[in-house]
């Protein structure tokens, strides 16, 4: 694994202070995890089992555990086995996945959302790319083989982006005797067609609303650079990424789009309900922009995005909790949500890894 501060030391000191000598401390992740999987929510820092489990968070946790294992080999083997077992348990015979499971192990839906499907493919692709244990590799291939026919059914743009990330990693891994190129083309074309339909001279985006985990869409197109060599993929990715950048940054302060209304075309950006899920994808997007344009300023943007967790936000609030090693759930209008659920904590530690290490 490459240390980013070594790779980019001539351009920017990417990881001073807080991230230097980073140890990935998954104490709170382990607190939220039992033999079934990771609990969705917490009451403060205590697992809140009223909400049970979901595929989305177990897949995010699976990706995190796989990447953390690269930094501290063997430290997350048990977590990986737990989260992968959850994915296997909720996969239906037809290859689709359920999402929600109650604490008493009742399925709460037949099939999850397309976004949950896409996140699953991304996490499996990440693990296929990074994990070498034979029994894990066999399980990953079996899960993907069953799910693969449903990729061409995707109609959600974020599901397409998540899936594209996963397939790009599977293709790059050279560990899987499967032709991913047609599906990669399909997903990239779908995303680009959405962009051509929705964008105009003043609105460089894929939909009429900019909502959640936005940066993953341009980032997914950037990943195709060394696979497909299609000029419009990079053109649209860079246009939309720079458009998003202008919306997110106010001077040097990060102001995310809140979930209390999002950002509609010809409307105003909502500020209430800023969520940690935005940050990991923003970091990946800025790092790819820096790489593609040989522009160190975007590495600084990636670091500024990470500092949202540590006070670079409109409330000047600390979201990371150094005592629990968890992350608070987001910014409300005038206060911080004090609960430390799975999504926010996973987002914090993924962001730390993305900023510090060359993980993909």
C-alpha cells in the first residue's frame, strides 16, 4: 500500500497533524458489530437495536474492514467474515439482495433499493481487489455471479455509479475470469446519457436535483479512464465535479448540501441535515481531479473536505469523537446530532484511509 504523503510529497503535504502516523481505530465499529452484522444506528455511542441492520451499512463496513486490513494486516479478518456472511444471508436465490433485517432476524423487505444493490457490488469489487484469502475470493465470485444479471436492470444513477466503481475494481484486479467491459460501457453510457438530458449551460449535473453522495457520480466516470478511453466520460465527469465543487465550498469552508430539501435546479441549497456520507466520495473525487489534471490544489480540497469532521463546517463543530472513536451523525440547523451511527463512523474512517493511503 502506498502512503499518499510519500507519493505526493513534492506537491503537497497531504497528511499533517491529525493523520500523521494514522492508526485505524475501529473501536466504535466493533462496538456496533455483533455476530450478525453492524447495527444501523446508535443512541449516543450505544448500539440502538430498535432499528436492526441493513445491507447498505454492512457493505460500507465490509469495504472499510477490507481497506483497514491493508494498513494493519489481519486486524479485520473477523469483521470481514461477519459482514460478508451478512451479504450472503440477505442475497435471494435470484441474485438480488434484501436490505433491512430486524434485530430479531426478520426480513423487513423482499428486495432492497437499487442503491443498496450498487453499494454491494462496489464493496465486493473493493474486497476482490484487496483481499487475497482464497475462501473470501471464492465467496465474492459466487455472490457476484448470482447478482451479475441484474446489473443491466439498473435505473438509479447512484446505483449505476456504485456498480461502475465495483466493476472497475474487479476488472483491474485480474482475479476474476469474467468480461466486465460490456457492463462498464453500459453503466458509463447510462450516466452520460442522464447528464446530456439534464445539464445545460448553467446546470452541469445529471438530474434536476443534487441530493446525497453526489461526488460518487463523477468519480465513477473518472475510474473508466484507463479502461474505456471514451472522451465524453472524462469531459462530463470533470464538468460536473467542478460544478459540485463550487456548490460545496464557501471560501475554504465546506458546506454540504443538507437532506432537508437538497438542492433543486433554480432553487436554494439546503443547509440543514449535512451528512458524513458526502465526505469519502468528495475525497475520492478531488484526488482523481488532482491526478487527471496534475493539479495539487485538489489535494488541498480533499484535505479540507476531511476537515469537515474536525470543525471546517458552518457550525465550527467537532463531529469525530476521540473518546469513542466514532463520528456524530451530522449537522442540524444549530446543533450536532449526538448519535454515532454506522454510516457516519464508517464514513469518517473511510475518509481517513482515502486521504492517507493509495487504496484503489
